[in-house]
């Protein structure tokens, strides 16, 4: 997401999206992920369970990218790469060949529920707008 969306938004270049940008996707802010990992490593009640770390409501990637571009002060432009293009490029590029195996995550809704984590540990996800603003600032080097 970083170089394909945030860096390109800051530079005013088209965001690059794999698959369908109009399906909802659960997103996790890196700072929330780090805090959750620390919590899981420190708390006894975390052992033996499967956890989804805190995330906000799922949003279509198109909406997320529009928010990123707005925070960067640029008009959004999205370049979506469909499965067929990735499959053809994967014939020559091993990285894209591997990406093809993960496309199901961006072709159908990818929604997770972090309420178990939130209720158990009292941590909630950073508001999406705040996470985006902070990440754009990081990509700007400020």
C-alpha cells in the first residue's frame, strides 16, 4: 500500500491497485498493528487464541485512495490492474506470479472483525482520517 498508494498520492501520480478497487477492504494502521502485537506479547490471556488486530470499518479501496489523495492535497487518480494483466505479466515476473495467488483479497470483500480484540484488551483502531493524515506526513518526511 505504501509505495503504490501513499507515495504516489504525495507525488501526484496515479495510485496502483491490484484487482477491483470497489470492494470493501479492512485496513490496519501500522501503529495500531504494532501496539496490538506488543499487547499480545505481554498479556497472558492472549495465548491460545486467534486475534484480528484493531481496524476500522471496511471501506472500498477507491474511497480509501480518494481520502489519501485528499490528505496529500492532490486529485485522486487510480490505475487498477485486472487479474488477466497480472497473470500475463506473471509469466515473466516471479513477483507478479506470486501476487496472482493473493488476488482473491482484492477481488472480493476482505472484511475482518476485531471486536474480540477490542473487547478483551480495550484497544480500538485509530480513526481512518487520522491514520491517513499521519501516514501522508510520514511519506512527505515531516
